[in-house]
C-alpha cells in the first residue's frame, strides 16, 4: 500500500479549516434531549400557578386558604427547579393571561393531568431530568389527592 505524503502546509490548512468549521454556529440555540419536556413542564407550572392565584383571589368553598397557598408555593418551587435545569439557550414558554377562578374539581383535574404528563416525560428523558420530573409528578399527584380529601 503506497504511503500518502501530505505536506506540513496541507495538514495545517486542513486543521485550520476544520477548526473554523467546527466553530461555526447557525445561530440556533443548542437543543438538548429533554428540552421539550422541560418547556412543557414549565408551561404546565405557569398554568397551575395562574389557577392557584385565581383560587386565592376567589377562595374555594370548603378548602382552607392555607392549603391553596401552600400548593401554589410548591408550584413556584417546581417552576424554579425546572428553570434551573433548563439550558440557558432553551426557549421557554411565555406567560399567558390570568385564569378564571377554578373549581376544586378543576384544580384536581389539572393536578392529575400535569402529574400524568410529568410521569410520561420522566420515562422518556435521561438523568438528571428524569428524577426531577418524577418528583414533580409525585408532588402534583399528592396535591390532587389533598384537594380531593379537604373538599
């Protein structure tokens, strides 16, 4: 097999060209596995926060205000944890208008639906995101059950 002789100049030029090409950026944010799940989870937390803010503004009969405030504070913590896990370049959802005053049944349904989405997402993503989503799913499921019991 003949030996391919490349000059030093050719190797340097090729290496420099590869370096420049590797540094090129298409201007798009880098997408990581799980970014879509994070964006969806943040959007869900925003929706739940709006629902609980509406429930605080117009208290729900039979549900102690302290319970609603504590659950809302849990969702604030969830949102902060999700934002901390998000890549700085990840596009996250923007806020939407305030929610109408919910019913207890509506809050329970929203919590259960969010828990189901988080559980499904946790099965599809990798560490370290999967345990975070699973933990939030468990919390949301517990919120739904708590609301059902205090009603």
